[in-house]
């Protein structure tokens, strides 16, 4: 029982990072109804940026968070103008194909440059011992940072002028334009924030697990599960959905092979879509 409890706690800690990974995906969806299929590639971009920064500069993995956050935001702005701007207002399949095409280009370039070698980032953080079990310090720090970033996003969206503009555009773009909110700028910044969150989540994931340039697909699939759990367009619900997914992984890990984890997660995905089409943690007052 103690081993199962330890697995559950560890799963919850990782779940905070899953939630952060899904927040960028669900933010973009909530603001402009666009499913960003470059999300997994942006997570890998954060992983690779961490690997290169720690290897080239020898800095602490956590010191890489600010430059990756800024870089991810800039990449998100470019992504908006290249792949999304002209698709706004068109059938959803258009933006889906557009971001998917960019995703294929990014994966192709990454594979050509780095291959499919396994990368690992060395992280030295003291663990927390409780009885016979020691919880990895990197997992604890990653969960705390993910929760802190989620809180910062909540405060930004609800208590800053530009954050309120994002919520206004998400709820009614036409009405927002009537009161002189620069909707195009809001949409571009929203994509920038979404990609920045994906990149930062990649940094935190890379401090926990080894990765390859193809790892993004798996984490993108997890992000979809978390997004459905939390409610489409609900960033804070995504964090809660991530905790639930991590809890599920912690519960099943002692009993089933790792290869069955994704099967169980997608069974949950389908069950939630059937029982709660708007998400388990969807807000009655609106997504954002």
C-alpha cells in the first residue's frame, strides 16, 4: 500500500507538468477555436533548447526557463502570422491542416539535424524522504514551477488589462472589436503565450524524462486528453485535468505494463467525451 501511495503522489507531481503542457493548447483553442497541431513540436523545442543551453553554457536547467519562455513567445508570434492568421474565420479543417503542415516541417528539420538519438538532461535536486520512500526532487520542483506558472497565467488573464482583452475576444470577438480592442494583436499574443507555455512545459518534462525529437507526439496526445478533461478553452481546468491524468498514471503504474498506459488514457478520453462533452472541469460561465 505504501508503494502504491508513493506511485500516486509521484503521478500527481508529474500531472502538474502535464497540465501546464495542455494549458497552451487549450488557451489557443479558447481564444480562436484553432487546434494547434504544432503543440508537440513546440514541447520538443523547449526540450532541445534546454539541452543546448545547459550543454553550451553549463547553466542550471531551471535558469533556462526565462530565455525559453521569451523564445517560445516569439516563435508563437511567427507561427500566428505564418500559419494561423489567414485561417481565422475559415473552416476549422483549414487551420488544422495549416498547423499540421508546419508540424511536419519542424519534425522533418529536427530529425535531419539531430536524428532520433535519446537526449538526457542531468538535474541534481535533493529528494524528499518520507519513511522508506524518497520522492525525486526534480519532480517536486517541476510541479511547484508548473503550479506557479499556472497561477501567473490566471492572474494575467483576470487582473491585467490585456488579459481581460484576451478573455473578451475569446467570449465575443465581434463585440470586442466594437469597443476598440485590437483583436488581431490579441490573437497573435494568445498564440505567443500558448507556444511559450508549451516550450516551458518541454523544459520541465526534460528535467524528468529522457526524450527524442519525436517525443512531442506522445505529450501532445496527453495534452489532448488533459484538455478534454479540463474543458476546451479552460486553462485552469487544464491544470486540474493534468493532475487527474497524473493521478491515473500513478494508480495504474504498479499494476499494468507501461505500454498499456496510453490505452487506458485514451479509454478515459473517449469516456469523458461521451459523458462530459464540455469537460469535467468546464466552467458554466465560459471558458476563459
